């Protein structure tokens, strides 16, 4: 990247990011994995928020993008192209990857490629973001119990893919019964 600020568009066209897009498509089929991914991004963004103006701007963009992805995948927000959702998920995956075009272990500079990809993506979907923000502002404020209720809407097994399933073939369901 020759001593210049990374360009989000170039990052998005890299072979690395193209492989991340394929990974992102899989998250649409696993709501619990997507929720974990968004939580992980939130934690990383919270930790990096104090790095400076660039990090604070990335933090704001990441929050909006995460809310839009959640609303679209839960079915609350309609009309967003699947390619936009997949692209947003891919940007978040890239953001949380410690080793990418500029490794995150390099203080401050390691965040530049993440922030520039996020900024480029947000600019490229500006019209969609504006529609989402308008929709979001038109929604009634929900009470905490309503939020919890909507978070519990899906019944995905959050332990899917963990060791308890490692010796089980796909499609097999085991039911544990208490015989006491």
C-alpha cells in the first residue's frame, strides 16, 4: 500500500475480500452465528473507539450497519437487496479479522484498512442507508421487554457447530430425555 491510506474500493476488490463475501453468505442461514459476529464486532469497535476521530466515525458507521443487518435479517426491514446485506456482513467479518491487508496488531495503522473499507461501503450504499435511517426513525420506541421478545423470536440452537455435534452427521437430531 506504499505509504498511502488504504482505499476501501481496492480492498473490496481484493481476492481476500472476495473470499470473505462467500463466507458472509453462509451467515444468512445461521441467525445465531450472525448475532455472535455482530457482538464480536461491537466488542472490537468498543475497544478501538478511543483511538481517534477515524475510529469514532467507524464506530458510528458500524453501529448503523449492524442495526440495518439485524433489521433486514429478522424481517423487520424489507426491501434491502440481499447483496447489500451480504456485503455488510463481509465488511464486518473483515473488520473483526485480526490479520487482513494491514494486520490489526499494528497500533492505529492496523485500523486504517478496516475503517477505509467500512467508509467506502457505507458511501456506496448511501441511498440504502438513508432509506434505512428514515425507516428506523419512523419506528415506535420499544420498551425493553419488547426488545427482549423480538430477540427471542428465532429458535436457532446457539450451540450448533460446537463439539456436541462434531460426531453427528448432518440432518441427525438427538433428543436428550431425563429418565429419572
